[in-house]
C-alpha cells in the first residue's frame, strides 16, 4: 500500500487494505465506509472541520434556487404583464 500511495513515505497507512477491499468489493455500504474512516481519523487525533452552515439554511437556499429556475421559465409572461400594468397605469 505504501508503494502505491499518494502520501509521504513517513505517513502511516493503517487500514488502507481494509478500506480498499470494502470499496472495490462493494460489500460495505457508504455509511459503513464513512464510519470506518471516521474511526481511523478519530484514533489519529484528527479533528473534523466545523462549518457555520446549518442544514435548514442549505435547504432554504436550494428551495430558493428552484424557485428562481421556475421563475426564469415564466419570465417572458411576467414581462408582458408588467408592461400591461404600466400601460394601464399610464392610461388611468
């Protein structure tokens, strides 16, 4: 594993064979593989990065993006209605 790894020779390659086998044999589910990697990193004392994003905020942003895409589809109709409203206002 160390010969073909992409890390420095001084780094420890614990459990790489087990992880590679789980990925290639498709035995392990993604959650299992994530748990294996998390356990290895925790044993090595690696602290995961924190993010200021909340799940609720991301979901709201995705919904807003979908609304913008839907609005783009009806934008020509909206422009016509806007022009009609300006013409009506001018006439009144």
